[in-house]
C-alpha cells in the first residue's frame, strides 16, 4: 500500500512546469503555422497592390479578370473582355492574373 501512495506523490511534483512548457510549445507552433504565414501573405498582397501599373493583368475577389487601365488613389479602373471598364477598389484585387495562367 505504501508503494501506491509514494507513486502518487512523485507525479504531482513536476506538473506545473510541464504544463507551462506544453502551453508555450502550443503557442510557438500556432505562431509558426498560422500567424506568420498569414502575415507574410498579407505583406505580399500589400506590396502587389502598391506596385500596380498600367497594363498589369489582375484578378478581383469576385473572380473578374481584367487589365489595369488607370490607377487612382484608392481605386483601379480595369478593362475586361469586350472593352468594358470597371472601377474597382484596390482592396478587391487579390493577385496577378498572369501568375494564374502560368500555374495551370
């Protein structure tokens, strides 16, 4: 009987430290697999929007493909097929459409 009581006492000694270490590891893993890639993707998107120039092929959030005809401060005028011109907010542009064509 004494052996069982001695084993229970040994298990309680390092519980707090190991739990704290485990929580720290979870935070580190969460940062490297969730937060950091999102921050990197966001920086690339902001850089893409800042470097837009006339003639670039773009894709909007709604799936509209077009070519940049004019750039305003907060908006971009894109030309779609059929010579239609659409005024789109810069935040609605998600990526360069020429990259998509190469990936297929």
